[in-house]
């Protein structure tokens, strides 16, 4: 993205701060093992506002004066010797921000603005999946505790949820790269020996095109597809049946997220029936999306449609049995897509043009040792929706 993109994003945020000051930290570098750093992934809002992909930086935006500055990290000689780092000139060229301060200058500048309201991201802990947050966000909140601090998410996420044409084009490019990788795999399925080989082929296709994985790829054959975030990719030979592949490229900061479930060898009647029900539901659910449709209404319509699919397979007999329904369809039908693979939809109550989201119905039957999911990436338009990943066939 050009620096003008990040400049425009900052202008939009400053206009929404109502005179307050936003302080957004880049993620810290994390240890992998011994003296090795883990692969770095930038904090999404910080990247959306600056384009900088290096740790330790801080962004400050003043909604009243319109001023803005970056705070450079204090790097040791050893860090500069062993790790890539960003100098002030390059930071300005990437972000369009001319003023860059030291940490000492930053602290002094904040003291002069102590009467204002500060906005900073909240440190979320995703306890349900056992994940711990990057410490950088919590550190900034601690530094700002002596001031009046509000959460930045209710201000910035509605802005991020409505994508500009440049953002949709970036998402489309990542989708196109992902589609090429899927098609390459599909054409050679009979030659693929195991899950690990398929995963390696996908990585090769992305790397050769200057992209990376937006998330750990899921390649799950047979009963493994019933584990929603299965990432083991074992070396056991794939037997006849279904293999679920959930993968997305990330390019120029934006992600794709696509799933197809393919056949290897001959299929049973059950496998064909489940795939057919998911495919039909997938098409029907995409057609439900249009500007002005309430998200609550959308979810209710999805539940009705997915329960019908389960009834057709003999897996559900009682509409009121939420436990039985969620046994076979245990995840959300949609999530936002953008800088984050699971991007926020901004707290809006209805679909709005410019939103991009996934549609991913799935049916998982552990007792039949199979799982099927079909997922596409959908942009809400002025008069309906556009399937950004429609070039990739859902045939199996």
C-alpha cells in the first residue's frame, strides 16, 4: 500500500476521536527459543494506520490539533547487528509521518496533554483457545493509566470494517493467489500422498508469488476434518474419501480465507450427500446477504437453512435441539475479513456496502469420520453482494 493510504486512514481516525488522543503500539518481538525470535506479525490497527511492520514503534494521533508522530524503539547495538530494523527516513517513507520522537520526548509530550482523553487498544486474552496477548498493548495501557483512557476499538473498528476500493482490490489479489494454489492442488490430487504434501505444495505456491499464509493452513482428511482448526498435517497416506483444505494467502497486508472439500478416489453415498447439502446451503446463504439486512435476521435465516440441511441427512429431527444442531455445525457462519483473517464487522447491526466477510457452512459428523466445509469471501455491494472467490469452483 502507498503511504497515502495510511495517511487517509489516520485522517479518518483523527476525525472520529472527538478531540482525544490515540496511542497505538506496534507489537513487541517475541521469543521463539533460546536466542531466536518468533516470526513477527504486526498489530493490525497499527499497521492499518502506518504500514510499518517492525516491532517496538508507537503511533500518537491528536484528534484536536491534527498532529501526529511516531516513537522509535530504543535498539541496542546487538539488535541492530542481528535483526532487521527501520530507520527514521524509511519509517517516514512508509507511513507518511514526518515527526519521529525518542521515548524520552514521547513521555514529555504526553505530560503536556494530560487533560485530554486518551484512546488505546485493549489487551484481549482469548482464554477459550488458550492464547495469550502480545504484551505491547498492555504496556501502553499501563503507561497511560495516570490519564483518562478509553478503549480505541469502538472508534477504530467501525472504520476498518468498511473497506475502501483499494482494500477490496488488495483482498481480491490475495484471493486470486489462493485460487491459483487451490487449482494447482486440485489438478494433482491423485498424486498427493498425504496431508503434509498438500500443505507443502500450498506453501510453495504462495512463496513463489511473494505471498505468505494468512493463517496456519488446514489440510484435513477423513475424521481429521471434524477438528475445526486441525493443523497437524500428518504423513499417513490419504485413503479414498474427502479432504478439507482451508487456506488463505496474505499479500500487501490483506488476507484471503477460502475452504474447499475435495474428493480423492471414490466416495461413499454419505460423503456425496453431505457435500451436496453443504454446497446447496452455501449458495443459499450467500444470496441472503444484501445491504440493510440485519445481522440478527441473517443469523436466524442461516440457522433455519442449516437445520434443513441436517434434516435432509437424517442428523436432526428436532428444530429446538440446539445441542444436536451445534454438534454438527459448531462454528459461526461468517466473520469479517481484511487485515485480520477474523476481522471485526465494526459493531454494525446490518450489512453495509464495503463490508467483506466469509460465508462458510460446514457439516461435521464424527461418527461417520467426515467433515465438509465450503467457504468463500463476500463483499457487500450497493445492491447485493459479490463473491470475490467465485472463480474457484466448489465442485469436488
